[in-house]
């Protein structure tokens, strides 16, 4: 299961999609909207996406993970507006052994941040910002405040 | 030929549309498309330099030839996955 | 929450125990009873435990994780008889950032296998075996088949 | 003094009891306890060599002094956590 949803993501659905009799280890990652970012308090997020390409790229990540780690994988990603505490992404990876399940799950989240066409806008105390580029790859993400630049 | 270009995130918000149409000569490349977009939307120039281009849901290089009916999208640096 | 249960473990309970507004990343590990081990088909497991000490040691692991990674942690472990496909352990670790959540969760499962007084018996096609010692630490776990040795 | 020793996993199954009682002189150590157990249960000798000892729910060394009322447990190499 590799899907973008505009409603609350289902952990159960991810688990059901990956469990199988040979899988002794399941590792799950949940991304949750925090109440702060860049030292600012945050009210919420909005995710924009190029949906068909994003779902295709998620599926490709899943296939790569199957080849490299023999792990079965499921990924759900939210789009639209999210409040603090809501889950933005769920990744589940099930493998015969725990080392593979951990590596597969970690790889998925890192790879999503490189190739999957999804973007977030932060609603923070200092304005609404499109965050373009991964904070994992650069210390200074490219952030774009259209309101500010149009003033 | 006329090519429809999908816009996302800050590009969409700057232009105010989900897509724009660009007229290109036949046998135009992705490089030609970016050049035409810079002329048509000067305010996007900086962000266009950061963006990758996807054709039919795959990332492509500037040398890629465009064909009528291709689905073209500008992909700013992505930031999905998680907030952390 | 650091508990041994003799009934099905609750993923929701673990999640509720660790989520907080500053936690942007939650990593969950589920251990699931596989249908095979050591090349043998397996019908089920039985976990024995020194319950009060095991719960104390789980809590100590959680406190260590809080100190080292700033992650909030919950651990549930099954005891008694389990069928293939049942969940034997759930670890949830919630941290502000994903690297810490992954490391914390991985540390917890490795540490459990070193210090928490819980033992498993495998019901396999070649007999019922107490597995003593972690397969992660030695290639040849000490396995004890009392039926066989008493024949 | 009399010390009750908790048994688990293969030790429990071998002896057929969840605990055994051992008589020890006052000021006996964990080392003395293990010696007494080996005499009382020769069939456990090998597995006793692999086991750690916990007193009042903490792992202790062989030199640790035992006191009346201590909760003593033999801890074979643990194998919980997950099957993988």
C-alpha cells in the first residue's frame, strides 16, 4: 500500500498490508506534526503533492526495499491541512529479522525526503512558509514566504 | 506545440494557478521549456533554477525531448515525509 | 508504560503512552512469532519471565533512553503461550527528531535481549526447546531440550 | 539461614518447581549459594555455570553477602524481546 490520503492515516491498514507469516520484525515510523520548528511555535502544516507521481515514487521505494532488504513495506502520506499532533506519514516495514526491518524503515523515510514530490507549508508565528528542500540535507532549508516577498 | 506545465507548492502559489501553458517549437527540449518559462514568468526565475522537471511522472534531464501530450511538472526541492 | 502482559499487547496503549506535542517522530518495533526458526518450522512460543524484575529492567531501559536520546519510551512484552503471528513485544519511542527515535527504539530491543529476565521456549518440529541466550550475541544459542536430555 | 531461590525457564522445568530452598550458614555469599545448589541439584551444574544471580531484583556478583529475607533468583541467559 503506497498512497496519499487527505484524511487521518490508518496504522492498522499499514500493519495489515505488511504482516506475513515469515515476518518476525515490524518497524513502523510515524511522522507527527510538532508544535515548533526553527525555534518558532507552529500551528499546523499543509502538504501539497503531485499525487500520481508521489504514489508511483512511494511504490518504487517499496520495491527497492523489497530487493535490498527482503522487507515488505507500506507507506501512507497525508496531504492537505494538518494540526499539531496529527500524523503526516506512516511507514511500516516487515522483515524476517529486526536489523533489516529497522534499516528498511529508516531508508524509506530518508528516501521520501529526496525523491517524492510532496511539499509542506508551515503555519508558524512568523508567517506561513513553504519549506522546499530537506532539513536533513542542508542546515538551511530553502523557505519561501510568498506573503513577505510580495509585500 | 503547446505544453501544459503543472505547478506545486511555492510555484503554484506565486503564479496563482495549478498549471500554465507554454508554446514551444516542435522537437523542443526541457531546457527550451525552462527558457520559455523564465521569459513568460520572470518572477519565477530563481525558483526555476532550484526545480527539477518531471515528464510523465519521471525526473528527466534538460536534454530530454518533449512531445505533444507529455505531462510536464516542475518539482521544487521536496519536503515531505515528516516534519523532523 | 513498562509491563508484561499475558494477553494480546496493545499498540494503541503504547502510542498513547509516548505521544506528546514536542514529539515529531515515533518509531515502533513489533516482534512477531515467526513460523520458522533455525531452519525448523515452529508452531508457537512460550515466554517465561521473572515478572517484577523484568518490569523493573524495562523501566530502567526507558529511563536510560530518556537520558541518552531525550526520547519517551513504552515497552510491552507478552508472557505465556503465543501462536505464530502473535506479537511478543512492542517498543514505542517518541522523540523530537527521527534519528533519535530510531536509535532509541533499536537500543531498547537490543538491551532487552541482554538484561531483561524473560525466556522463550520454542515449539518446533524437532521438539520443544528453551532458548537461553540471545541469537544476536552468539551464532549458536544455548538451547535446552529437557525432554531429549531426560530420555 | 534458609534462602528461597526462584527458578525460571529450563531450570524450573528441570527441577519441576518454581523455587527451591537452600540452607546456608549466616554471612553466606552468592558464591556459597551456588556451591550449595550444585551439591543439592547435581543435574543443574552445567546450567548453573551459565546463570547469573539476582538478589532483590538486581544482578549481583558472587561476592555479594546474602541476608535472611532476600529474594534470590537464578537468571539463565535471557532470550526475550523478539524471536528475531
